C-alpha cells in the first residue's frame, strides 16, 4: 500500500487556563495509548512556516500505511477576560445581562428533538443559576459594607436589610448542602463559557472583533498547512465550541484543496436559536 500523508488541524473548545501544548498533548496520548488498531507511534515534530505540529506513523502489521501530522489551532489566548476573574460588581451586572440574553431565546422547543443536547444544556443552566445565586448573595452582603458598591448610593435603612438577607442566602442549609455537592463541579467554567458564547454571538463591535481575531488564527493555520503542498488529505477536527469556530471559517473557504471536516460535541443547533449567522 502506498504511503499517504495527512494533516489534521484540531480546533478545540473553550478551556481557559490551558497552555498552547495542552490539547495536542491530549490528542497524542489518545492516539498512541488508547487506540489498539492501527498502532500509532509519535515520531517527532513537523515544522512548517510559523507553526509546529506533531508527527505520527500508523502501522498496519509491519507496513507503514499512513503518516499523520497533527496541528493545534490554538485560540484561547485571544480571550483573556473571563467573567469569573472579574470584580463582583461586573459579575452581578454581566450575570443579569447573560441571564436575560439566553432566557429570551426563540425556538427553544426545537431542542426537544435532541435529548442529549437538551439534558446537557439543562444541567448547565442549573449550574449557571447556582453560580449567579451565589454572586447575588455576596453582592447583597457587600452592600452592607459599602452602600455605593453597585455604582450608585443606597440608603442605609435599605442597605442593612439587604445585607442581612444576603447573609441568610449564603447560610441557608439547602445552599450549604448544594455548595458541598457542587464543590467538585467547575461552576466558574460554566459561567465563563456562557459569557464567552454571548460575546461571540453578539453583533456589536466587540463581538465582531473577537470573531474576526479567532477566525483569522484558525484560517492562518489551515492556509499554512495547505500551502506546504505536503499533504494528500487535510482534515479539520473540531470539538465543542470549536465546531462553531471551524464552521465559521469553512463557510468562507474558497481554496481548491478539498478539506474534510469532522465535528464532535458541537452546539450549532442550539446557537442557531440565537444567531442567524
């Protein structure tokens, strides 16, 4: 069998705090240690103009059937303002905005045709509400110490009862029990994903700039791989929110080189309820 050479470009989802090598290292472990057939061996790096990937060989018996170079279209460095890292005031007002943004979504009933997605989004919504409840409780407590905490003065005869109520919110037995259960769940990540998704979908200047930067980063990787002329086949593999980004890029793809597209765990059906794009 003639040797073929293939490039895979991985477009990952939203995972802040992961360094540039994290995702491609995870793929490497999966290919070399999880798959039993064909046997895959990592044999070094592949360097093209401005980009570095990992090189693998696939073995069927004793013969090499294919070479695969894997590149990571890393883009998380373009979003450096996670909601969970903002001050409490920003979290309160941004949280209220996001809650209303997603609450008024058309065609939500269409999700009943996709039970796995509906269950996943329902779970995320519960976690989001839990996170927002805690933020509001902390904000109420803060008003007792600083009546102008929200940016406008609140009379003392109002701020003290509100602060007292905030303390009760965070001391209720149900809250404490649920806090213990969810202490192992990445609730801050859920909040950050909701915030990022909202910013990406919005058609304001911030959203357009964010989309343009991320698309360019992925498109540059794709173009660099194709321009080498080294590969018989080029595949884009996208996961989670990376499916949205990869679809955005490929929607405008006009090169002659054919690209295969594989998506995993995407959320296009749900996001189409918020964005015609």
